[in-house]
């Protein structure tokens, strides 16, 4: 009730802002400033009145504050909106063959790969809530909508513990938990797509973390989640036949071993007064759908280093390096070929690996140059999967932030695919942000 009343109250003052902007007796700047001041004052007055009324209702209900429990904080919520638009051209006519990420550019011309509505706020003294709803246009211009994340975080567990519950990106490495607008490059690294598919590894589950009682930052995390769905590529995804080539083995969740487990250790410390390093190690274990007892193991290590001088202004200049390396051990059972039911593919272990390294140079406030090199490769197997083809890519880019709410980026990609050849792509990206948005992880 409180949220609805607050939204309605704020909605009442919007016309006042509009009327203030068109008042002919003042300049446009003065009108906007006066209207904004009036709107803000009216909003504050309305909120105070609502709180007073709600407080009176609580008193009339016959219970005191202690009997009613902690005062709810869920009446206030941050709302953010961020949109990415890509434009460019590639020598590969089928852009999706080389830009395999779900939020990468889709076609020669223009793409809108990610438009994100974010909601977050304090639920009560014990929980914070977060939600990310994504809209996107595919290569044919059709709109897709997905609930990317929706979860709660505890805020008051003892012993440095924290619990996350809901749908969320698995905290594996550095980039997998990041949203596309937080990426330093236009597209997803090849190795992440190889291991976790076009949309990254995320699912429904729980994550427990423990902050070590040390003088420097160190944290242990464990995620337990469903191993099914389109965003669990290396496990029981409906798209997994593109990896192992066989008919999907359908099986219910009967034991804990049918779930996805993802442990992670991470630490950070200062090398000097101007240099910081962050190190991490991750793993993911779970079933895949090539057979009744087939399993997948994914391992990864990651690192991040940043230098920023003591006299830096607005965070510039700076120099940072980030890298991740991953290895996948995919146990493919003996299986009937999905393409030819008369053919039985042998049991085998599919081994894949890959890495990326990127360098960012913050030249001056709001101007950043970057360079990324990467590769992904896999051993030979009975099924020749396009998703496991050996690939390399080199990508220099340049980013300009007019303000903290907008971004222009240009990036060149040199792609080399084994047995196919090389391709060249040039991509431009524009981003804008409306409203509030939570700070990104260091």
C-alpha cells in the first residue's frame, strides 16, 4: 500500500514540472530549476504526509511497534534503466557465426542487444531485494524479454555470513556475474561462451558466502543451483546436443548430485599504496544430459590488477589488467546421434580450454583505451561441434564517457577460426542510463 501511494503521489507532481518548463515569463533554465524545486518540495511533503497517515493507521490497529515487528523498509525502491545500441559491419555475412554471445552485435547494421530495467531496495532490516529484467531485439528484430536476475540478499546474518536466494548469475570468475553494460568490451569473451553459452551461467538457487576475519579481503562462496535450463550450457541445457551431438537423456532431479555446485575463493590486497590486486579460483560441478550418469566439471582462475596514482583526479589516469583461464572436462556418455538415429556415438571425454587477457588504460578523465587477446580450443571428438571449433580474437577499443550516464565505444575485432579463416569487424556502441543504478564490483 505504501509503495502505491508513494508512486501515485510522485505522479501528481510530474505535470507541475512540465508546466514549469514552459512558463514564458522565465528563461528555460530558471523554469526548470524552479519546477524541480517545487516538485521536490511537494514530493517530500507528500511522503511525510503518507508516513504520518501510515503511522496513524498502525497506531489505530491496536499494537505497539515492538509487537508489530521491525518497521518495513520496502516502501522505497531504486529504479534504473540502461540501454545498449550496437552498429557496425563484419566481413562475415552471418554475424552470429562469430559474435556468439547473446548480448553481442547480431547483424551487419544495427543491433539492440540489451535493454535492462533494474530494481533494488531494502525489503526490511533483514533483506535487500534485486531484480534485472532484460529486453532485447534478435537478428530479425523480434523482441525478447527475460527475467535475468531476481534475488534477495541477507543483511544481518552472524559470523560474517551472507545468503543469496533466487535467480542470479553464478559467481564464477570476474566477468560471468557482470551485466553487459559493465563490460569493458563490446562482446563476451570467447572462453565464457565456450564454457557457459551465449548468456552466461545463471540459474535458480542459493549462494552462501563467508567473509574471512582477516586484515585483507578474502571470501569463500558456494552456490547450489538447478543444473537445467537454457543458461546452463555445460550441464543440462536443452541446447547441450550442440556440444555432445547426442539425443538428450531426460531424467528428474532425485539426488543432490543432480544439482549444480559452484564453489569460489577470492581475495584482494594492496601491493603498494597505488596498486591493488584481486585473485580468484572457481569451479562448477554438475550433471550433463548426454547420459544417465554423465557429469561436467569446469575450473577457472582469474586475476585483476589496477594502478592508480595517489594524485589521480576523478579516478584518472589508471592502468588495469584482467584475465581469466578456464578448463572444461565434459563426460559424454555413449549416446544416439541426434542427427542420425542409426548412429551411436561412443562414450568419451570432451576437453575444452580457453583464456582472455585485457588491458585498460584510463588516459584522462572519461577516456579509456583497451586491448584484449583471447582464444578457445577443444580436443577432437566423434561429433564435430561448431561450438568447439578452435578460435582466436584480438580486439583494440576506445571508450569515451561524456558523463557517468552515457558511453560511446568503438572496437575492432580480428577473428581467426580454424579451417575457415579470418574475419574483420568494426563495431560502434552507445549506452545511456536513466535513474539509479547500483555500483559495480571492483
